[in-house]
C-alpha cells in the first residue's frame, strides 16, 4: 500500500490547516495591499517654485497641462487646462469634466 495524506502517521497533524476562512483570506489580501502602500515624498522649495512657475506659465499662455497626482498605491495623470487657482488648489478643466486638485497631491507638471 502506498502512503498518502490519510495514511496514519503521514501529514495528519497538518491536515486541518488546509482550510482557510473567508475572513482570513480577506485579511491576507489587505495585508498584501498594505505592503505595497507608498508614502508621499516631500518636495524641497526649488521644486515647489518650479511647479508654481509652470502653473503660472500655463495659465498665461492658456495651454494644456498634464499633472501627475499622488495616490498611495499608484500615481495617475490628468490632462486639461488650468481654469482657476487658489492658494491651496487648482481647477483643471478637461473636455469631459472639471477637477479640483490640491497642491499637496501634485507630483509633477508638464506643459503640453
């Protein structure tokens, strides 16, 4: 007789660990997601001045910009024209919608 997992003395001690509850699976997924989470970089004064210059140039020339926005898991880009600025936010208008973007979330700006 060939030994298998049900043969006495073979793997019976670990047999009950094959079952995982849905709560355990969801917690494992949450933990794996938290491991991929990033922290937002802190920009120096020169980078902030460069961002403000690019924003003012885009507003004066009425050109579209591509803004890279921080997200804890991945960055994303929004393209449009800057319509309005406040001390803490800018309003970006694209053909489909308009979005308020906080200066703290901006990772990069490119004038198109």
